[in-house]
C-alpha cells in the first residue's frame, strides 16, 4: 500500500540479497515515450542532413539519453513506493513527453527547454529525496544533483534569451555538463592529474 510520503531505501546492497523486480506498466509506457523520442530525433536528422542538422540531432539525443540514464540509475539504486514518488514519476513522464513533442529541431527550442527543465527539476527532486533519506547515498547523489542543477541553469537561461545561437551554445554546455559530471565522478578526478 502506498503512503503519502515514505523514506526511500537502497534497492541493492553488497551485504544483502538482491530483490528481483518486474517491470511495471508505467516503465513500459516510459520506454515507449523514449522510442517516440528516438523516432522524432531520427526524423529531424533525416530531413536536415546539414552540419546544423547533425548538431541538432546529437544535442537533442544527448538530452534524451542523459535524462533517461539519470532516471534509470536512480530507479536501479533507490526504491521509493509513496504517492510523492508516483507524483514525481508523472511529472517526469510529462516533461519527457513535452521534450518528444518539441524535438523536431531548433525551431521548437523554447518548448523543448521548458520540458527538459521540468524533467531535470523532477530528477533533482528524486535525487534530493535519496540524498536526504539515505545517508550512504549522499556522495553519489551530490554529483547527480550538481550536474542536473548546472543543466537547469543553462536550460532556464535559454528560455528567456531569444537568440538561437546563444540557446544552442547553452544547450551544448548543458549536454556536456550532464555527461561530464558523470564521467569525472566514475573515472575520478584530482588536481594532480592536470600536472
């Protein structure tokens, strides 16, 4: 039975048995939304085979991929079964669907930015819930929250600045930041590596 708010827990731990989970209907629906995203971005590349079309494809695909991977990593690490988590899931799906609808290219960049911002804010709230509720997860969650927060700042600024070149540059910075935070965290980074 779902409660209004519940503390999340680790889904798998080294010292415990792994709890098998079956895919739920909303996970299958979310997968179909990402299939539509892949189809839309591929169609936009097919229609514009120029360098700008290729750039648009890679940037849009990067946003979909990183949004999907942040969500998947959260769902495979942490488990929450409350109405709060369910509401976050619905807003995540709403943001993702908005990204799909506005992924036909850079001409719909404001709608895409708003939808991606909704998706990233929901992801921050999910990771923040795990950060607060699971002390062992704080180091990992800090990196995810940092990458997503930087991306949110970039997306927010691209909504209000009505310059296409600026928005594309900010999108590229956001896409790189989301992926580089994750890589630097897992590879490891220390100032002595620069010397």
